[in-house]
């Protein structure tokens, strides 16, 4: 179980109350340079043949927003993120066959986009709390792979 300080809890809740999901989610996916979905079904159905196609695809944008809303579940269940994401871990590993390294890539891209949006308010302490939160989410999503 992860131990959260009051500062970390408050920081994570504050970040998610301030970011624009419809902007940050799609921007994080676009920034990755590749879509963190390894399933060939997505690539074919969404015509994701290059970076420009990924950035301009409305389905990718929608999925980026969906991912951000999915992170709400972790924010609301910070003391039990592992169990909160148990079903998603199974879905991503067994059905979608997503490479678990893509979760880390997306977390890094999300950190960059949120830092840009928050500017000077994204201090070292805020970044550390945010990255700790994302590391727990990434670990939880990758749990089924182990």
C-alpha cells in the first residue's frame, strides 16, 4: 500500500481539478509520437499511419480525454489504486495487448503537458507528487503483466 502525505493528496486533487481534460489528454497522446495502443485493430480502424494522423485523429483525441477521466478513478481511490485498476490491467494485457512500457511513456508525456499547462506552479514538489501518483497508476495497470 502506498503512503500519501496530505500535501501529495491535496496536490493531486488540485491538479485534476484544474486541468482541461479535453486538452491535456489528447495532447499527451499526441506528444508520445506514437499511440500507446498496440492493438493493430486501433491502428487500422483509426488510420494511424504516422504522427500527423495520430495528432489529428478525433478518435485519438476522444481516447485521450477518456484516459484523463479514467485517472479520476485513481484520484478518488488513492488508497486502493491497485484494485481500482485491476479490471483495466486485465483488459489492457489480455484483450488489447498493450505494451506495458506505453503506460510509462504516456505518464511521462502527461507530466510534460501538465507542467506546461501549470507553468511556474509545477514546482519540484508538485512534480514529485504528480509523478508518484502516475507511477502508482502505471504499476497498477501493469500488474496483470507480471
